[in-house]
């Protein structure tokens, strides 16, 4: 759902920027919606929640029932995975932004 929301906001932002004849540097504002899309997309592909990983928690039961990861080693591994997801997401958002910026529109 996060990826879909980010994609919709990115498309609306892109269409608005193009249709209102904004300066080329204004195209960089697509980064934030692209990042929202990227985070949702990479999380869904990884089947891992960025927020839970950073917080050292998990939810494998009832919705809203959050538990702490007991092992320090497991928390470190989860945080490492979460940081990798964040870095991949920001890289994807940067590529999307660069492509949109470079388009000859």
C-alpha cells in the first residue's frame, strides 16, 4: 500500500510539474514521493518491515500485537537489513529523480 501511495503521489507531482511549466530544478521535488514509493516497494519485495527492523520489534501474530526481538544478535541483523532496505530505497528514489530531471520535457 505504501508503494502504491508513493507511486500515485509521484505521478501527480510529475504531472503537476510538467503541466505548470516549472523550472527544471523544481523536478527535484519528485524525490520525496519517489522515496515513499521506493521504501514501500523494496519492503514488499524483501518481505521485511523497515520500521520494525529499526525498532527491534516484530509482529507475527495478531495485527497490532508487537513483540521485542529478544536476541541482541538478531536485533543487530534486523537493523542491518532495515538499513540496507533504506539505502536501496534512497538509491532507487535518486535514480527515479535523476531520470525525471533528465527528461527533455
